[in-house]
C-alpha cells in the first residue's frame, strides 16, 4: 500500500508540503521506502523492540566449517561468521516493512523525486569509529570504491548502477547513478557496512583475523582459530541512542561456536556450549528434544512465523555443462526426486514442497497467468523454447509420488524424457546423445545433506546415470563454487519481500560468466533478463508483485533446479535465559532485539557446572 507518496510515487518519504510536479524540488527526509511505507518515521523506537531491555549476558550460536579471515567483502579467504556486528550502515532496514530504511550512520538523505539519478547521504556528525575518529564522507567513498573494484563479483554487479561517488563536504556524500531507472539503488547504497578509509588503504585485501576499522555496536573479542569467535559490546558505541537501536544490541557478548557437522553441533547445544539454535532438522524437532535440560524445563521450543518468502533450497544443475542443456533432461532429473517419500520417512511430515521461488509470500505466482501477467509475458513467449513456453502458461505443479519409496511413475516419465532427448542404453548403462557416459557429480561439504541426497542418487542410478557424491572440505568447496566447478550442487536462494536489481546476480545472463557471482545455475535467458530489468525499474508495489510473478513463472518453467524442501516458519530452540517482546517482527526473528534474563543465565551456568 502506498502512503505519503510524493510526486511520481517513486519513493515513500516523510510527509512534506505538497508541491506541483512542475515545481518539484529536492526533498530531505529521515526515512526512505522503495514502494514500501515509512510507518515508524516519528516513532521513538521500533515496535518489536523493548527500549527498557536490560543489557548483559551472552548470546551464543553455532556455525559450520572454519574461517581464516575477518573480511567477508574480499574475493579470497573464508570469513568468520558474525562480522556484520562490527559495522554500521548508512541506514538500516525495518523488519516489519518490505524495503524501508531508517537512519544509522546517515541522519538524513536528500534526493529529487523527479530525478532519481542521484542521492545525498548526510553523515551524522556524532558518528565515530572505535578509535574515536569521526566517520566522514571520505570513509564512505573509500568503502564503495573498494567494494566496486575489489569486492565479490555479485556485489559489483549489485552496485553496478553507481556512476560516481562525490564528496561534498565531511558530512555529505553524493551517489550519482548511470540513470534514473533503478529506483531502489537509492536505498541499496545505504545497506553496506562502512569501513575507515585508513583501514581500507592498508588492509582491505589482506587475509587476516584482524577486522577493518568499524563503527559498529560490537568489537572483535576472542578468536579461537577455527573453533569460535566472540564479539563484545562496545559500551561507548556512538549510536546506542538512535531510534533503530533503542532496545537493540542488548547482549554483552555474541559468540559463535564452530562445528564440522550438525550432529556434533546438536550435542553441543544439549550440553550448553551454545544456547540459541535455529532447528533445521525435522527429526531433531520431532523426537530429539528429550534430553535432561528439556525435562528440567530449561529449553524453549518456538515456531516463529514470517511473511518473507521461504528460501529456495534446491539442487541446481550447472547449465555450463552440456549434459544439462536440454530442458527435457532437467525435467527428467526433477521427476526423479521423491519429495513425498522423503518428507514422510526422513522429515516426519514437517516440510513443504517449494512450488515457487518466492514460496509462502504474496510474491509467489499461483494458478494460470492473470491478464496483467499475460500482457508482460506475451512479447516474451517467442523467446522461450516450446516446453518452457507451455509451462509458463500452465498452472504450475511439481511432480508428486505416492510416497511408497519406489517413485515408479516418476522414473518411467523421466526415462521417456531422456529417450526423447536422444539418450540411450547400452549394456545397462545410460549414454548421452554424443556417446558419452551419462555421468553426474554432486558436490557437497559437511555431512548434513548426505542423507537427503543419497535416496535421490539411488533414483538417478535406477535411471542409468553414473552418479557420484563428492564431499570436500570448506575451502575447496567455496573455491569450486566460486569457479562454478560442479555438475550439481545444493544452493539456497533467499529472497526479501522487495526483490529488484539483485535478481540479476541470481539469474541474469551477464552474471553467468562472472566468476564468483551468484548465478550458480548459469542461466542465460533473454526473457528472464527483460523481466529482471522491469522489476528493477518497478514504480510501485503492484508492479513489484506483477513482475515477480512473471519472473517466478519463467524460472520454474526452465526446470533449472530440483526444489528440495522448506518451511514457512522458523523453528528455534533456546535455553530459556533469552527473552523477546510479545510481538516479534513480521519478516524476521529479530534476534538483535532479544535480551538475557541474567538470573536465569546464572542458574543455567550453575546447572552446567554440575
């Protein structure tokens, strides 16, 4: 819904005096929304915060793999988890609105609603780095210059519309864009961490466990290489009284404990090595919480709903490999996946089949295309191959099995699709049309996905594929992912309620050839490129929904991946020392706004010493 719209209804801002469009002048405001309300512009604190929350205690969570760097914004190294706590951004997002930003390092912005090819961010004069030096426009410019020239490729493409960054004075920095088409870029440039220029100049590309100089609410605490990392709250944090920070960052320490597998991590949670756990394993949720601390009423289990799209977790097929070029092969590989049996046997019936790339939200396409969707789709249909065109126009439904574990019908249909494509059998082996053996390597790291992938691999082998599951360590996995060196791999595509230009990094043709970008599938489709561009230029919420529905239909119809499973709510388990407001945010758990009951924490500490 659009409120407080100004002139061309491009951005939602603070209420200002009405001015005829022909006399539009730049607007200075303290909140920005991209086709999203700015409901809390005059609020004393966010509605999901407790401004009187006590400070203290430790929030402890788990992490996987290992790390060797403190900077996640460079192209090498494996960064420690949690570094976002070290840095402020120019503005920070609302967890109740689709895409709305409120002041953090910047106290306000100036822009022209009739010419969105620029925006000025005004740095709060009180903003300070940890060493007490002021945050200035030079630091902002140096940060974005580093991200644009030395950062990961997906970040460079996401910020690709930045044409210039100009320092007006110490407190004002102007972003100039290549055009005024991408309306969300005005907010996008407010989302990234800001580093001290002096730190960038000397250390940005160093693989080191010493972080770049920041201004955030936490400083790096103890680092136990490869095992744990802690962040300690800065009592002198300059921004503690900002509206968005009241009742936020309440823990004195935030600690991440690393484990090599989920099984070991769960044991760590049972013994109190860490005390907050998003539970992603259905069998644990159903039967695993029967250990002594649960029986002693020390553990809370909570299911937290969210309006955000469910992340698309799927086995992607690398389109850079010839074996996946034919859509019928990709369709056959989807039919071999038996979700119904897995959900019943492995997941205790707790998961949903992901029928959309924006599952569980208003952005998911349903039924057949509406008249408005058809108006967008019609000129694109000639660019699609026949099977994709047919699927775009039809009501989408992934293959279903009878749950018996045999998936006979699905495998028969998959076999016929392979034969129609020119695959053939010889001496009980499956060959590609060019005579090469039909071989597929599925890449993974860790052990969590093994039990999910092995039943699927058995079905592929029944079809005649020569399939191997290759498990590698974390550094090798990340490097192979960066270079797109895999046949199939599990990937997760998380979406917000305000998709836009970032979709080009996931599905855009240019991203398919950029090492380190997020187009892990390697999609190159002119119709998809066209819709992504329209989505990035959407003028209102209705257009965002419309173009996302069309994009959803095109992605599904390409059979680019095998959707696995997901859930519209998040299961969390935590030692009951943690507290939160009665009404949590609509789009997140909002852990930064939780706090510790220190008496309960002390009681549990004593219990665990016994």
